């Protein structure tokens, strides 16, 4: 309980032993839980569509494993630069934190570039939302919608991290910078975590 | 707020190495014969997801409330898979060919 609470018991009913140490973190976690249900619905219905289809094309044969494998590695690396940025702020090294954040953004942009290349390649081969040359029509829909929704999250994350990087430059306050970077990091790692599941469920299985 | 930062940073490079190793193992597991590779691939993916959540998202060092919030959607998603099972147990498997054959002729 804060000092304010002890000295002015009348003014702050909002703070109790149950008050989280960071409202931002709690808020982000609740958002991520909702977002996770969204991805869960998409992946579960993809599973149902695939299980009830007799001619689901073998994913890895048509989608390839090399490009998504490298994309997986990219996101893992960008998660590391993200935690390194947070560590740098904790140590008071704001310049290093900014550099790590910019590396994380670069990882996200590279990921999006590779996804664009992959999609273009697949569309050129005749893969569409509701049809493809290889079998079950929903193969395209599930692929484009799930990887597309994830790609939107990466795009949002790149913008979000850009805003955080700018905020750190404008407001060089360690506590504040730590808080906003930690909350943004939760979002970025979540996007990495979802891709880990997408890579396995959409490409490898 | 100060005690938030009190825990020592985990060895992030070790977590990174594990994630990379597990990814390589996963790609190796893809080349295994079909029935046995599915549980292995799923287990490897869940292990990677757990590493990210526990160490990068700090769940291991945070208050347990956050872990509870994180695990809830997993339970819901798992239930969802079971809810959707009647969808494919009850109908015969359709293919693009059989759908074409069933469509009314012009």
C-alpha cells in the first residue's frame, strides 16, 4: 500500500493490496487474453475445416518451410532485442534501449517484407481465398486470413514500437520509459508467440 | 515500483538459443513419418510458446494473477476444439471433386 494510502485513508479507496503494480501491464494482459481467444477461434475453425476435408493439400509442399522458418527465426531474434531494450532502460542506458528498439522494428519490417514476398509467390501460383490448383478451397482462406491477421498484428506492433521509441527520446524518464517499454514488449512477444503456433499449425502439420 | 525491477534478468541469450534449437528440431520433426510427428510438433511448439511467455513476457517473475489471465484463453481455445468436433465427426469428408459432383447441373 502506498504512503498516500496510509496517511490519507479518506482520499483513495482505489488503492488496496489487490491494486496491480502496473495498471498498464494488467490492461495489456487483458487485451492479449481477448486477442488470444480471437486467434484460438481462427485456429480451431481452421482445424475443423481441415479435418472435415478429404483433399486438404499438404501445406509444407505448397507453402514451403524455408521462408516461414526464417520468419520464425526473425521474430525470435526481435523478441530478444525487445527484452534487451527493456534491460537497457533498467540499467539507465536509454541510447542503447533506443537502438535495441530500432532493431526490433527492423525485424518486424523484414518479417513483413518476407510475408509480402511469400504471398505474392503463392498468388502467382494460383492460390486464392476460395480456390487453388491443389485441393480444398478453404486451404487458401485459412492461410490468408490467419497469416494476414497475424501480419496486421506485426504491422500494428511496428507502429506501436515506433511510437514508444519516439516517446523514450522525448521523455527520458527511467520509470516512465520502463513502464511503456514493458507494456509494448508484452504485445510484441505475444505476436511472436502466436507466430510460433501459426508456423507449426499452418505450415508444419 | 522499485521492487518490480528487483529480479535479476534471466539469461535472454540462453532462451534465444533454446528457441532456435527447438525451431531446428521442429523442422527436423516435420520429416518424420506422419502419425508420430504430430504430437512431437505440437509439444515443441508449446515448449517454445511457454519459453516466450515465462521468460520474455516475465510470467515466471510476475504476480500469479497475470498467469491466470494468460492461461484462461488457452483453456477456452482447448474447449473450442472439442466443441467443433461434431462438425467433422458427423459429416462425410468432402472434396472439391465431390462438391462439384453434388452441385446441381445447369
